[in-house]
């Protein structure tokens, strides 16, 4: 079956800095992918390229295909049309998706403007149903309210409802729970999980949190300093991580620590800037298992079982 998203050797540059380099992977229809990595690893850049939402001055090399169509071979206008019709996004800040001066109900109707076969009444009814489905009580009341009258968690639910109303082939949620408190975060995660069936395609969830990946995703792609270091099915990657960076991220996951202290462990050091990458393996400057070869030769991604990892010692354990 054709992949919903197929990336071949994708690189993204801001001016002359290549912030994302050589990303190749495919996401099959119906699957949920977790895209993880520390701040600055290139997650948002990569999903923005898929959504054709990169800022001016950014450029994309390689091929990004959505359901078989090469996005960057299309003209600007066709690309935008495809985005509006077949992709939807939920961002960190639901205020960016919602217009503050228009009532929720009217906005949710307008989000459906591409569903031209439906009457306004039918769109309103779909909006009301979707609001109820994302767990908002009194949908009729909420439809008449403005975004600022809702709590952060409710606004994020409305943003998810809005994204689902367009029936996207690809739904991208970039850190959708970062701005929420822990309880609301857990609720929003549940909703995204329940909504899987509403997306006749695939979901990409960008997150820092390996725990969220374990609960919600089928596949995982781990990025570090602009490159894909490990990818594969969640059971394989979380159960038998091959890359020391993946292991380090898992070691920082509070849910996996048997006696959590107040201070969560973090990976020592910082992600190198894309303008000043180390030679050899990009993780060599922080890797707890670094060997002399790692500082000289850049590892290529190899398959180990169901996973792929870019480490000289992948599969060695
Ligand atoms: N508009 C931009 N102009 C120049 N450089 C940028 C721009 N956006 C991102 N970058 C650079 O690209 C790299 C990847 O950033 P990106 O925001 O994609 O990472 P991220 O994984 O989404 O991080 P976070 O977890 O903080 O959201 C960083 O080095 C960043 O400085
Ligand atoms: Mg980001």
C-alpha cells in the first residue's frame, strides 16, 4: 500500500545553514508516528516542510510525497491547495488556530469550506458533533462562545476538532500539550488516541516525551541535531533501542525511572548547532559509549530487526 508520507533524502536549509539533513522514511496509512528529539533537533522544521509552511528564506532539497504526490514538484498554489484539503495541523498554541473575534461555532463551520457538497446547516451539525466527540460538554453553548472564554485545555480540544473536521489524510500535531498542565495534557492525549479512527490517513505527533510515544504511537522517529538517528516500530525502538541517543532519551523519561527524584536526569551537554557540527558521528560529543572511530567516521543508518539506527555499534549488544 502506498505510504501517506514518503520522504527521500530531505534536507532543509535556513539561508546557507543546513538545519535538517538527509531524512528518509515512509509512514504507512493508518499509523501514528511519534517524532522525538531534544529542542533544536529539527522536528518542527521537518513537519513544517511537510505542511509547506516553512518561513521565507528556507529551502527544501529531496522529495516529500504526500499520498504519492511530490509536494515540491507542485506549484506554490497547488501545494497550498493540497495542504488545505489533505493536511491539518494542531500546534502548541491553539490561539494560533483560532480567530479571537469570531464565535467557535462559526469558525468550525468555516474550517469546512472545502467540503462544498455540504450545506451550512450540515456543517454546523458536524461541528456540534465533533465538539461533543472531543469531550466538550454543552456543545451548543460552546458554539456561541469566543476562544478567550474557554480554558487552555478546551481551546486545544476545539483546535483538534477543527483539524478533524477537514478529514485530513495527514494530521500533524506539533507538541500539542506543551502549554497545558499535566491533567489536561493526559486528557488531550486520550482524545488524540480516540480520534485515530477519524483520520483516514496518518498522524504525526511531535513530542519531547517518550512516555507519550509509548502510549500513543505505532512508529517512532528519533531526530538529533537535524538528522534521523533511529526509527522503527515503537515496540522495537522502545523495547530494544539501538542508538545511544535513543537510550539516553528513554533514561530521561520519568515513567521509566523506578524511584524518581525531584530532579529529572537530563542528557549532559547540548545539541550542537547545525552551523558547527562535530566530525564523525553527530552524537559523538555527548555519547556515553563513544569510541575513537565515532569521532572520525560518520555512521550510516542500518537495519537491525525492525529498526534502523545510525550508530557504528548498533546491533552489537
Ligand atoms: N526560522 C528559522 N531561521 C533560522 N534557523 C531556524 C529557523 N527555525 C529553526 N531554525 C534552526 O533549525 C534547527 C532546528 O530547529 P527546529 O525548531 O526545527 O527544532 P525542534 O526540534 O522543533 O525544536 P523544539 O523542540 O525546540 O521545538 C535549530 O538549529 C534552529 O535554530
Ligand atoms: Mg519545535
